[in-house]
C-alpha cells in the first residue's frame, strides 16, 4: 500500500479471463491494486479500477493472550484495533462497539467495552488458530458497573467474523458482582462445526454494558 502508481509490480493478465489470481502475497498486509486498459498502460494517472484490501492473518498458535495494551482506547470507528481481530455492532453504522476503554482493566490499563440493547448487539471475534477449536478453551474477565442492566456474554464460534448468522453459541455467562472482575473459563470441546473464530457476543434483547 502507498506505492506511487507506475512504480509497483506490473503484470499483464490474459484479456479474456474473468478471474485473475494474485499469488505470493504477504499475510496481514494492505495492498493497492490498479487496473489499466492495455492501450492506456502508459497513462498511470487514469486507472480503470482501483482496490485496496488487507490479506488475511496467518493462524495464531496457542497459548495466546491479549490485554489490548497496544490498541487505541477510543470509541471512534477510526481507532486502531488489531487487524487480526474483528468487531461488529448492529447499533448504528457509525458505532464503534465494541471498543477499547481505559476506564477499567483486568491487567494493564485497558479493557474492551461491549454494548447491546433490546434491538442491537455487539461482537468481538478472535483471530483464527492453528489448533482445532474443539480442543481449545477461552478464559476472560467480566466487569459489571451497573445493577440496572445485565452484563451477559454469549461465547461461541463464527465461520465468518463479519456475519452474525454464522455464530454458533457454546455457553452464556453473566457478571453478578458489582465493580469487580469475575473470571470465566469456557471449554469449546462441544463445538462440532467448521468455524475458525472464537467470538464474544453481547446479545440483543436486553441492555448490557459489560467490560
């Protein structure tokens, strides 16, 4: 990403093929692709098509832990998160939920703030791993700040971290004590699907503000 058009790596695909495969890319890397008509390939100021994309991350090995210390504590959609993770919310198109907060922390100085309401949910999904999901377990803390709302998390697995319909729930936990971290450990050995991303969901149906 960021190269000057006209100085990148050139290739000339066969003109009558609809699918062109770009190979030997680096994982977790942003790329810019510019397409020109053959008759205009000397005019690098006028591409016919431009796309920017990130390649997928390589699967992580275990044991694996994350304290979110390198993430930017901000509710802005432009705030930096680890590109190997994925966040999603149905609250609004401008919503950054879930986001990293510096208000509470189990370890270090940061935590993740989830949000859901009667009609909206938020999801935080982990990177994929080299070890099969059904031989893993996940442990995490929950922090409850208000007795008027539930602080519930659904733990499960997603095939596509951008599609909530692929979420398969494994267990449900909820924080009960006020203003204290409660630890949960969820084995995933009951999962029988093909999904590769462990996910934490603050579900719709009730207002919930867990950290």
